[in-house]
C-alpha cells in the first residue's frame, strides 16, 4: 500500500495595507512642507529689504544734522561767519566762545567737532580728525573758504593716528566686536551653560577679546594712541554688552533669543553706530538710536579713551554697562526660572 505525501501549498503573500495612521500622516506632511517653503520664500526677501534699508538709507542721507560747531571771537567780528553758517539750514548747532583757547578746549572735551575762529589775520578753522575724519573733511568743504575766495587756514587740534589717518581701523573694529559678542552669547547658550557658569564664561570671553583686539589695533597697527588698558577695557565692555544681551534673551525665550539679539545689534546697531562718520551725520532719529545700542556706544567710548583722554566717555560707558548688567541679570533669571520649573525627582 503506497503512502501519498501531501505537500502543503505555500501561503499567499500578504500585502500590507497602509494603516490609517500612516495614510493620515502623509497628507499632513505636505501642508507642513508648503508652509516651510512659503516661509523661506517670504522671509528671506523681507530680511534682505530690512538689511538694505538699515545700511543703505543712512548712508544715502548722510549730511550734517545739528552738528555741534563752535564760533570764537568778538561778537561783532563773528556775526558774518554765523550768518554764513546759518545759511546751511539745520546743518550746524552753533556754540559761541570768547577766543581760540576756549574753542580748542571745547574740541578737546568733545563738546564740538570743530570751530571757526575769527582773528585779525582772518578766519581760521579748527578741526579734530580723531573725532571723525569725515566730519573734518566736510567742515573744510563747507566753511573753510574766506569771503574773498581764498582758502581758510585749517588746524587739526586732535589729529587721528599717523598710522591710520582716515580712522579705518577704529571704524572696522565695530563689526568684529559685534560678531564676537554674538558668537560668545550663542556658544554659551548652545553649550547649555547656565547661571554663574554662563556669566563667568561671558566675562572671560569678553576680557580675552578686548585684550586681543587692543593688541592688534594699538600695539600692532598703531591706530589707537591712548592708554592701552583703557582701550582694552572699552573693547571688552563692548563685547560683553552684546554677548550678555544675546545670552540673556536666549535664557528667557529660548534659542530664538539668539536670532533676536543678533538682529538688534547687527541689523540696527551696526549701521546706526555712526562709527564711520558721526551720529550727527546720520538722519534723525538714527544717530540717537545708534548711541543707545552697543556698537554705537562702543565706538564712541573707544574714540574718547583713545584720542581725548576719556572726555565725554561717561555716557557711552554707562550705556554699555546697562546692556551688560541687564543681560547678565536675564541670564541669571532665566536659569532660576528653568531650575524652578524642573520636575522634582522623588
């Protein structure tokens, strides 16, 4: 009797049907991608327009706006000169002085950018290229011409460094200090440093940046002629004001604070600083706003300690200290809030 062995038939391949969750996930991803693409397409042009406005508009409208200018000499002798300056409507803010010595003191104290002195030999123009080479050049073009058409004698009371007569090094230092501050605040945030650890890191980074920058600008390039330690302190304080503001915003609102802080100090503070010209050369109220932000205050402080023995440095220094203190306070507050919101482990 033969046994017949039955071979079991192979089971049909089962076709896995998409689960409802997977099928619902695919359509939901498409609107998300579309929103991201639309955000990029719309956001980038808006940022480009803002950058163009912030950088190009002040440069296109650059001209004296209530620029402090002195007039020295007897009232009867300076009347004609004051009338000539008044013809430039809204350009100059006239300060009157008794003689040339008083006008020189006002320039050295950073009260005025220059002065026209009426003497027996004729009018004389006093300038300070250290305060702003562009302003000194503009004054020569605007007022350094006598009534008979002859050029007016010009004296540079506080000259810029002979190694940097156009002030290019000081002007160029604003952007690197701003970038260094943004980088320090971002790195402290991304590394997860909080509380006093973050504060120590910010202060240490600012001190190193200020020392290196002073060595390059003063010791190596010879563009700064003041006290070396004062210059290093001004550069360090400028960096700390930016880094503390960026880290403080990030500590309060998250990593988005890095972008917000960078936008304020880079897109507004840098072009509104007036470092390449003067705050009074920018259209209102750009020049005033720029001096409230770290780049503008830092540039003014560096000029004061480098060429004017610290004259008119108090306002800029207080502005930078305010930014640094508020930023450090925000870093500590953010750390305290996060520690209080953390769940307790039994």
